[in-house]
C-alpha cells in the first residue's frame, strides 16, 4: 500500500528554543558545581583562577537557566502555581522545588568562595566599588570545612538537577527518542563540555595582569579540563548512536538532514577532544581561550538543539516531518542571543569587579606556583 | 464505493478485537495507578457514565464539517484544531488491476479521552484532569502552559492555544453534553460517522454499535497502553500506529510553520 499525506496539519513545536537555553545553562551550572567540588578538594594543585571561573559559571548559569525556563512557560506569570499545586508524581513539579534550591546553593557557594575577593574591593579608589565589599557580610573567615561542605551540598543538589531534567523528558513515552536511558545520559555528559566552555569565557574575561601569577591556571587545572573533555566527548560519541537508533518508526540514519546533524555533532565532539589534548600544550591567551570556548559551547549547545528541538519535528503518528524554521524574534534567535548576552553581561560585570581587586591575600597553592603556566 | 476502497476496508481485522474492547472494562485492565487529578468536587463530571466516541470511517467523506463545527463552537484560533480530518491518498502495490486505482482515506482525529491518559499524569500543577465520566479536561485558569501534556500525548491531540496561551484540546464538548446536546462535530457530521455516548449504558447507541462491530473495531496506537476511548470502524492496519508514506508538503510561515 502506498500512502501519501494530502491534508495533515503539522503539530507546532510545543517546547521552544527557551527549553534548549534552559538545558544548556542549567547543565553547565550543575557540571561546574561538580567540577568545583573536585577542584576544591584538589585545591593545593588547582588555581584560584580556575576555581573562581567554575563558581562564577555555576552561579551565573544557575540564575540565567531558570529565567530561560520561565520564558518557555507560555504563562510565566503563573509560575506561582507550581508551589500552590505541588504534584509529587510529576517530575516537572519536583523540579520546581529542586531548581530554586540549587540556584540558591550555587549563589551561596560562589559568594562563600569569593568572599576574600569581595573583601579586597574596599581597597578600590571608587567609593561605590568600596561599598560592594560590604557584601562579605562581616569580617569572618570562610573555613575550608564550611566551603567544602557547602560546595559538596551544591554538587549533590546539581546531581538532583541532572536527575530531574533528564527524567522529566525521559518519562515521555510518546517520543521513543526521549524515552530511553541514553537521552539523560547524553545531556549529563555533554553538560561538562558546556561548563568548561563557559569557564574559559570567564578566564578570558579576567585580566591577566590582575591575576597574580600563582593564581593563574595551573597544570592540574588543565589536566582536569583535558580529562573531562576527552572522557565526556568520547562518552557522548558512544551514547549518540545508541540514542539515535532508538527511533522505532524509521531509521534516522537514512534521513539526509539527520545524517548532517549527526556528522556535525561527531565533528564537534572530536574537536572537543582535540581541544582537550591541546589545552595542556598551548598558552592560554584570549584567542585560544575564545576558540576553545567556541568549539565546546557550540558542541554542547547543538547537541541540545538536535535532541530537543529537532526531535519535535518528528511526528508521533504521521509520515512527516513537521517543518520548523527558527523565528527571528524573542521565541527564536533574539531569545537565544538575548540569554547569551545576559550571561555575558553578568559575567563581564562580575569579572570586572574581581579584576579591580588589588589582591594581597595568599593561598595555599602559593607553594605550587611553579606549576602555574603563563596565561599571558 | 469503488473497488480499491473496498479492498482497503477489507484488509481490516488483524489486530485482535480483544485488545480494543479491553478499554471498555478497563477498571481492572491495568495494575498501575492511573492518575486522574479529579479529587475536587467540581472535577467529577457525570458520575456513573463513561463517554466514548465511535467513528465509522466507511461513512466519513472528508468534508471537514466536523472541523468547522468544532472551530465555530469552541473558537479555537485559526489554524489550530481540536478535531480535524486527516486525508491520505492511497494506492495498492500488490500487482492487481486495482493497484492503479487511487483512493482517499479519511481519518477524523481528536482527543482519545484515554482511560490511562499520559497527559494528566505529567501535569505539574494538576490543571489537566479526567472526570469520572472519562472526559479529559484542562483548567485553563490554572494551566501554566508548560506544554508538558502536549509532549506527553502520543496522538498530537493537544496544543498551546495561541490566544489563551494555555493547553487546549477536545473536551467532547462537555458543556453541550451536560445540556443534553451532541458535541459540535457529531452534530455537524453529514454522514453520521461520529457517534458519542455512554458505554456503561449497554442500551446506548454506541454500546449497541460496538457490540455489533466488535470484531472490526480498532483504536489508534493500542500498544501505547493509553486505552483510547475513540474507537474506529474500518481503520486499516497501516493507519493504526504509524503512517509510513510520503510526507505532506508544507509551506512554513515563520512562527506558525
């Protein structure tokens, strides 16, 4: 029997690019939280610059992500309903409790970690910047014990975000591509690639002359980046074909557009591995940092675009696919650029403030300054 | 009726009728807990009844009167539909002389008011619920329009209404049924293809028709475990779960693509 669709109204995509933005930023936030715990435990070998970059990525993305999520609600003004009608059997409802918890913890962890840097602002000649030093909320010292326990709690909270965001979509039996263990795993492993990309943006924003030599990116930092990128990109390349082969209705590998998407993703992940190998061998000046960021961020972001947006163009029932073209307005390109712009704006303001400080404090890693490599 | 259409209809019947009729006695059909979100008194509907629809595809001519009737009654935005009739061109490729004939296949689509509705279970604010009479509804004053239910529906029966910016779907015209009227689509169907009624009432028209056509009744995607309550007579197996064919040609228009 030969069937040709004659009159089949396409189903509009219900989850807009905002959802991709949310998954991108919140994934980077929880991955940065986990990387920060590891880097803080190894604090005698990792640099203050790297750890600062991680906490900033964690905190900024944990604030930006929920904004994108709220925008994906067509009724953002009704967000309160999540709390008025809590629904423990819906993963999205559970997420409405887990997400603010994580965002709060991420900001607290970043604040605790950067208190010494905030305190330095009182040495600024600008009276307004001096006043920002009051944000330390007292002269007390942040103990390593308090820092580690808060960071670990945030890391655990980050894992609950990975769990809920993954399962929220994986429970949808209507779409076989989502309804499989490979989809949350794919989002989890690639989140680390995004976190590293955004961390490199922060490092690029930090003025090298304001970062003391012993605080600059250490060899251990670079090894963490290398191992993470190689491991997560390899896992992504393993999970991706498994994920794609679960489309039960027809073979995605036979569809030209999907062949292009998979080829692009594989090239991206291979590029991430090359970046990972290169990062321990190259000087980390701004052009290199920005190139590394571009490669890693595009790979992480495009995977989310393909697995969330393009999947929605596959029909549940008909032969399809349903067409989608990216609108230029707030629900499309403007929204994507707007969220990136907001992230960059916050990151620029915060790193500028940290650049202002006249760092006088010493840290334990001073003794290991010989490991520090020039970042120009 | 031309021969090829008769051939199409003739190929019905491979799926066991038992799998289709099972939803009728679905109270014990599934061991899993089915979430209906209908504890509130105003969410009960007509207790003691179970509404369902039977669509006799042999009688559907694809006139879209139901589509229009529904759009007028429920005021869905232009281009968005609570019900519509999908149309396919079908030819046979079995080498027979009939293979050269081209025929049309019409498939009226609407919410299946499933006995195990996946849309209700995922709603994070319990805005969508299933009444005791089986009708799945949306409280669009509570709906946050997260579109989780739209994604959960395996039948593409839901959408985000562009005007109200909340989840929207067929309600079996519950507001009309409660007044003793027929749903707009049933009222306007020129061929009498759509029959709605209470399947718990064994003397109702739908119950009698379902008993009469017991062997040839099918539902969409029975394998999804949703236990749909829109039943079809003369649904070819090729259209039960997933249509394999040539895609429609669309003309994407920005946001409305």
